[in-house]
């Protein structure tokens, strides 16, 4: 059975033949005419289809050779009647493969449009990746989260104190400026008595006086032997009181009653120094030669004894002001 060349049109004067490779009979009583070949439907050549599929049936219900077969010794040529049916999903132009059925460009499946930004169900774009329709080379997008590191600001002031009274990098609070015009009498009393005790500790505690031979005598201060111990206690009371005044340490760390005990201890120790000076003192002389000598406590020990007593009193008054319960009520201004 001969077939017209592929792509040729049927002879003129005959009606258009329907697709399918056969012509319905013009006469109801006549048999169908299979002598005319079906026209090749428009579309891409059969070689562009995917492998493993057969073309449309030939005339008379016959199937053509499998894909890759050649007819009539024409290698690579298109064969009539083997074009893929029109509208068959999955065919694309040569050199490319279409996406599976039901997939649409842009990652949309099933024909549902992708929700826009801000709509329910929309996913926020991942940081560093371009949105749909944009193209950027991977790895060159700015990574999210970069910026100034938290916690950077003006450097703390010298001494470890942070700006604006905030704790510095090590948790120390900035010391408050003390308004000395608003200090209480007890506070002034503690400061003054402690400073005076420290000053008087450098005065003579014990002196030797000799007359008649041109030797006037000698003296020693409160930093001799063990006599420096009460003075050192007074210095410790002064330092702790100043730290509490500037709020470097809190009264909970060093309770005010401890300062009372320390002040009273210094007063008792100064009494011991005075007794020691008297025990090593005395007078002696020779009236015949007009020589006399005397030794005993001097001005410094008396002054420190008075100032340490005053320190004890003002420390008790200050502790009473802070709410410390003392064995007895201390009279005097707050």
C-alpha cells in the first residue's frame, strides 16, 4: 500500500479528512477507502518526542515500527503518521525536557498560586537567598544578622566605673558624690576623732627628761613596741567608714556595730599603753650634783586616749542612728 509523502495535502476536490488516518464513506452503502494516507498533523518531528513511546497508528489500524526504526531506507527522515498526538502532555521542543505533569514554573504545584508576602500561609524568604524571579549567585548574598556587636558603647571611665552611674565591666557601682554639708554630727564625730587619733599617734608617748648635765632628754611615739596596734585599729575603722560613706561597700558587709567594737577595743588598748608607760617611768636624781631625771607617759598617749574615747562614743551614736540595738541608749545628737 503506497502512502503519500509526509506533509503532502490530499488531492483537490475532496473534503478534509478527519484525523485518525481514515475517511468516512461518502456513500452509506460503500466500504471505507483506505487508499488515501492521513495527513501529518502539524507539530514537531517524531524524533523530538521522548524515547520509549510509539506514534499514532498507521492506516488500516497498523502500527509503525518502534522508535528509532527506519522505513524505506531513509535514515533519520521523518515518517508519515508517526507524529505524537496533539495535546499529549510531556512533549517539549528538542533539546529540553518538560517538567512532570501538574508542575508549574516557580515551584507551584497543582495549579495553586503561591501566596504573596504578608498573606496567610506565606513563608518568609530565607535570609541570603533571592526571591522568585530573581537570580543571584549562591553565597554572595549578605548574610543576615551582621551588624554592630551588642554591648559596644563608650568606654568606661578610669577606675572601672561605668557612665551614668551604671556598674562598670566588673560589676562595680560608681561611687556617689558625698555632700559634706549634709553629714550628721555623728558622722563628723567619727571622721574627726579617727583622724585626730592618727595624727596624735606620731606625738611622743613616752619621754625621758634629764637636767643638770646638759642633756635635755628623749621620747618615743606611739609606733614603738606594741603601741601601734590600737592606732592600726583606728585606721581600719576610718577606712571602712569612708567606704561605707561613699557606698563602695554596704553596711550589710561590715555592720556598724563592728565599728563600735573596734573603736572600744582601741580605747582599751590605749589604756594598756598608758599603764605600760607608767610602769616604765619614774624620777630619780642626785641633789649633791644637781642632776635629776624623770620618765613617763607624754602628751601623745593622753591625746590618743581622749580621741579614741570620742571615736567610740560617735561610733555608737552613728550605729544607733542606723537602727542598731545597743545595750543602752546613747544620748546626744544624731
